[in-house]
């Protein structure tokens, strides 16, 4: 089996880039013949570049030609797309169809049904337009990069291809990270059918089990509104439990103010990877306070892998990954009172902490290892290839 992985990289490396790299390494490690085709957003430099990118985001002939050449050269059995926006464009799906090569696409975010990409805007969950082909409201609000023009370009790109049934007829299988995400796409204007979807989680390498004796709590992530920083800080202001914060972002000043006002809150900033892992292995729990529909955060997977329970909101992917009083604790999203109660409960109940820790590691071994993920991914590829051979149209 020959697999071509296609990805439009971001100017600032993010989670999608990490997953692309991890799955590429996983396939190579397991003897799959694999090649890559990359479209690099660093090519977008000038105002003219941005304008042309927007104009061709609907259908980029250069993006299509690039894939046609790669298909001719590599002769893949299947193409796995991680991100096609903006340089590759939906033209790649037509190129693959013309060459009779099936396509699998991982849906890392909600861009195909919402121009904000995250179903979150202006401090709240934003699902106002997921049932519309050409929603006007997000354009007027400039939900994509605070730009009405760029938002309009994105709405036109996704909307036109909904009308053309590109998402239904030119993608053989969609991979979602959770059942929650799958349900959101099915209950939308995308037009894809239930049999086009399969759920495959992310994975992380085994970085070893954490310490038996643990103390304090840890937050790792961007210090921004959607990450629920205000919820996090207020909840810990109501407890005596110690919180360590790793990360940076626009709400850093709020964190520094909280650190001055509350002796149990400590801002650490950035640390080398090795130190971050050791901290994750030594805390009683990772506190995850997001107020938007997170997909499948790698930091939660890493926490589970080292046997660190997670305190998470009842929202999005984390609510599907964490089971209350099994491998962590669940609280009502944004509810600082309940979150502080959960923190205090785990801080004071050593037996519960040890039970959750053991379960966290067990669930990692059951669901999120490299070996399990490769088996799922291989089965997806084989099923799609087999189905396509029976019905190549």
C-alpha cells in the first residue's frame, strides 16, 4: 500500500502540523510506503500574495497541478489530506478523482461548516450558521481573522463546494477525532453522508508513567479567552490548592495579577520539553478549562499517558475523553464554584487521586497508543481502497 499524505502547513506551527508529522512517522515506522505533498503558507508574503490566495482559495489550478504531478510520480493507492486551506484548495479533490485515487481527510477543525473554524467567536460558542451554505452574519462580523474580506472568501469557498457537492462526492472518508465532532458535521450543511465518517483519535508516544506521590495542579496551554483562563484563575482563587501555569498569550497580564493576589497561583511561562513532561508526571491533575469545542488536545493525551488525571469541562472532545471519577473529573463549563469543588476534592482525597491516576494510564493503553492508532488507520485505508476498487466512480 502506497500512501500520499497531503498537508497545507501553517505559518505558526500548530496541532494539525504535529498530528501530520506524528502520523507520517507512524506509517514509516510500520513499513508503509509513504510520501508527502506539502503546501507552505510561508509562501504568502506580500499583499498581492494574500489577494491571489483569497481569489484562488475556491479552486487553485497550481495546487491541482502540483498534486497531479505527484500522483504521476508516486502512483499512490490512497491520499490522506490533513489540511488543504488555502493554497492547495478544493481543486486537489478533483485532481484525485480524475486520477481515480481515493481520498481520506482528517477534520481537525470545523472550517467546512463555520468560517471561524472553531465554532467559537466573541467569547461564546458560535453555531449560528452551520446549517447555511452562504451565511452572511459571519462575513459582517469578520469572524475569520477579524477580516470581512477573508471571511467572505472562506464562506464562498466552502459554500460553492457544498452546492457542487464536492464534500459529498469527492471525499471518500472523513476522519473525525471524536463522535462529538462527527455529529456536528452530520448535523450541518456539509452534505456528507454518515457512511463517509469514521472516528479515529489522536495518539501520543509512551513517555513513561508518572510518580506515585504527587502534588499541586497544572495548566498547560495558550493564555487566551477560549482556553477559559478567567474560569481557571477564579476557581483557584477559591481554594488553597497550588496551581502552576505553563504557557503564554494575550491574557498573560491577568495571570500575573492573579499570581500577585493569590499565593497558590504560580506563573511559570515556558519550560523545555523535558521539564514540562516531568512536571506533568508529578502533579495530581492537569486542569483543562476551555470554553469552546476542543477537538482532541494532545496535552490531555499526554496527561493520560503518564497517569495524570484530568479535570475537564463537560464540553466537546475533552468530555468524551474524560469520564467523571474514572480517569479524571468533569465539571460544568465555566462554573468556577463546581471547578473549585472538584479541585479541592482531588487535592484532599489521596485514594481517589491514586485510583484516577491508575485508570488514566489504563485508558491510554486501551485507546491512545501508537500501536492501536496504526491499526485503526491501516484499517481505514484498506477499507477505503477496497470500496473504491468496487465502485471507482
